[in-house]
């Protein structure tokens, strides 16, 4: 009886379906590639940022595009990450690292969320430690996330927003405050400093009328 039971168990084990592949395979990768092409198509159909868009318009368009792509994009990344963890396919690691860099670029160049950009670049390096693009961007964002005193001191009354952006960069989108009074737009751009304080640039209809290196005291 015992021998028959053992034989039955061995037979059932032999007939059990095999689990998902644990090595890179072209069948799954082809399906993921097709999904990625769909994601790229969705990206290509997103609302473009006009060359003459204001800072506020740029941010609104980027955030709107991110929101529309969020659900299918996250679902796709989850598939790739599961496949990569199971198979260690270098094609998947290259794709994941590239996507982390693209997200980091968006956070850095438009939204100016430097901490979030740095997080994305570091994740890319965790996936692909020798990725030269990720290494270069980590160095760049480390330079940009705090306002530079020598660059800030070069700001002058009468400068326009584009001139300020070229000299000290954009602040993150939630560090821009704006009010409208008597048909005039008053805004302030706030920049974090390495010591925990902040500097500020004040605009009247897009033109600098005041700057303050010590707009907020350093953190204690």
C-alpha cells in the first residue's frame, strides 16, 4: 500500500505543470516588446509642450501627461520587473534602467524635483551599475538641486524668466508662488540652499524686480 502511495505521489509530481521559465526566453520578451511599443505609441500621442509655453503651462502639461500614462505604464513596468526578477534577462535590466533615466530626466528638466530625479537615477544604477548615462545624471543633479551662490549673485533687476532659468535653473513646481493683482502677475521662485535655507527671485509680469539670497534661514 505504501509503495503504491509513493508511486502515485511521484506520478502526480511528474505530471505537475512546470512553473514559469527562470531563464531569458524570446517568447516572453517578444510579448513585453509588443507592450513596450504600445507604451511608446501612447507617449507619442501625448500633448506636446509648446516652445513658447510659460513655466506654469509646461508643468501642467507634463503632469497631465504623466497622469494619463500612469496606469498602463505602471502595469507594464510590473510585468518587466517580474520577468527580470525571475530570469535576470539583461534586455529587461537595460529597459528598466533606461526607463528610470527617462523618468528622472522628466523630474529634473521640467518639474525640477531634483530629489525625485536623483532617486530615479540611483534606481537605474541599482539595476545597471555600469550605466554611464545614469552616473552622469547623478553627478548633474547633485550640482543642480541646490542653488549656486555665484550664479545667483549674477541675477539682476529687469531680467526675464528665461534668463533666470539659464543662470540658476527652475525651482520645483510647488516652490513657485503666484498671485494676480490689478491685471499684473506677481510671482516668486524659491530655491533651496545646501545649508537648509532658501533664496528667492521675485517677478512682476515675468520680469525680475527683487532677489533675496537669504529669503529663508538655514535649518537648525
